[in-house]
């Protein structure tokens, strides 16, 4: 529940003033010793804290997932591996609700399905960019956006993008993922009205410098409406695409 929902429940008489005060001034985080879990992020941001699993032990990830699942019913983790998945899957009562995708390395718990709204498109330049693109797609879906995927649409065969251009007419936000020369987001940005979130990947030969060349290309894009996240940051792009999409949906209703 975010702050707006909390205040609306109070206005409608579903929550007392004491309960609102308790939720706003209660324990804002849980100290697990190795991590301080931000329980108020849902109130502030409308989404609970997301777990970056890389570098954490399976035991630490499992403990964090258990704590967040008890508080929110939904947990999202990125950069997870098979050992993290096993540890979370083995938590009491977790197995039916745990999902893990080894391609994107996204790990999640969802005790209740979320309604998918609006439209986000994730487009990638090459098949090798799919892990980052799929991370963006799965993040946006977990948060509640309807996602359409168009992979392997790089500028070396521009007809592949042009063949699906009609699908972009009603899109609210686009995530464009590319390595090598990083040109795809500029092409998409020049053809699509929706905001484009460009994601450089570390895919490419030596002169790509692990994605730096693609990053600089995207930062120097002359197409309006293109913004750029860090190298391989599918999570950041998917999260931002969802925020844009959700605000567009809310505006269309009100």
C-alpha cells in the first residue's frame, strides 16, 4: 500500500487515524544484521524494495525474500543464480509462488497475481542482448505493466524493426536494448512518439569496451525523447518504463 492508497482508505473510513499513524510512523526498516530492509519503500514509491542478489549468499537472499514476502506478498530479485533460486524455493510455503528465469536471472515471489495494464515494448538489437532485454521485460511485468517483446531487430536489418512499427502506435514507454554500435535507440526514438529508455549492453568486440561505446552512442543520440541508463541495467530500464506506463494509465482514467 502506498501513501495515496493509505490516505484514500482513511478518507473512505476503512482505516482509523490510529492505524494510519501506526503505518506511517512504525518500524521503517528491519535490521537483519547483514541488511536493513526498507519496509517503507512501498509507502514512498508504490513498490516494495527490490533485491540485488549478486554478491549475496543464498542464505542472505533467502532471509531477505522471506522478510519481504511476509511484509508485501511480492518480492523481486535481480542478478540471481541457481543457488539463490534453490534457497528461496526451499523457504516454508514459498515453492508454489517462486519463479526463476535463468536467462534474465530474475527471481520473484508473487503470492497474488497482479493486473497487467497499459503497454510497454522491450526491443533488442540482437539475440545476444536478450538477457538484459528480458530482465527489463520481467521487471516491468512483475510491477504490473503489460509487456510486448520484439527481439533481434537491430539496425543491420532495419526492415525487422520497420515490420513491427505499427505495434508502437499505442505504446506508453519503450525499452531499447543494444550493444555493438548502440544505434537502435536513436532509430526507435526517431520513429516513435513514446519515451525511449536506452540500455547499452556489454556485448561486442574489443573496441566496444564492454558496452562503453554503445553507452556513449546513446548519450549522444540526436533523437528527442531518448534517455539512457547504465550498461546492462535492464532492471533500471524496466522499472522506469513501468513508472511511465503506470502514470499514463492513471492519467487516462482521471
